């Protein structure tokens, strides 16, 4: 897949949605509807995903497209190992985390995801990074995503799997398992270790 054109088509679709939200004439509405339909058809052809499955993912009811937000919890133990969970979806490993929820702050999401996915009680303590997924050499996705990485301190020691995970464990920087690339990549995990060692002190942002 050509990532450049994939992102441009998504942007075109977003502009069509915004145009439909603010257009007042039938002429403009018809043109923006056509642009939206063309962009959806192109996305379907590029990804081999039916249009009816794309629409629920990328279209927002308010007509104005905004990024989705993914929060990841960064937890280290006394052996300087990082906490990772193995996803049922692809059998690969990621920092505990997921989409933000209404009525939850980013810190609260990090705490909740650690509890649900890794069985570990933590306390969110610091913002480490705010990343634009598109700028992080990650696989293309229908959603435009901002990623928040929150440092969390262990409150307990017990870890266990959750409904969306098949394993959980602590890993050394030089012994990372196969990572779930839609969720995090090696460059990002290495950055978290740099924060842990004090090589980075200021929050990272794109």
C-alpha cells in the first residue's frame, strides 16, 4: 500500500465531511457527498476492505474529523524491565493501553488499562510523550491517531492476563519480544527506556 496516497485520501474524506457539516446550498452538499463517496471507494480499493466496514471507523457524526487518542502505560520494575502485554488480536506484544474513554483523563485511562490488560495496579505519574502516529513509522490506519505515553509507578506486584490479552511479562531492553506494530514499535519502546535511564528528561512531542 502506498502510505502517502492512503493518507491523502483520508484527508480528502475528512475535508468532504467538514464541507458537508458547513455547506448551506444543495449544489455544495451534492459535490461534497460525491467527494466523500469517491474517497471511500478509493480507500476500499487500496485496502480490500468493503466500504460498509470503513464507514463506521472513519466517519464521525458531528461532521468535523478529529484525531482519535490512544494512551499507553509505561511501567518499569526494580530490574529495569518494561511491562508488556501479548495481544489476542495479533499474538504480538505492546505496552498496556487503548483508546481514551469519555469521563477518563489520560492518566486514568493508563491506570485502567494496566489493571484490565495486565492485572497490575499502578499510579500515573508523568507524561513522557505525545506522538502523531503518522509521523512514527507505524503501519497506516483508517483512523488518524495521537498516542500518549504515560509513566506509571507500580502500586502492587501481581500481574495477570485480561480479556484481551493472552500473556503479560517484564522485558529487558535488549530482549524485546515481537511487537504489535499498530500499537507500538521498537523505536518508541527504546525511547521509554531512555526516559527511564534519565537520558531524556523533557516530554517528547511531534
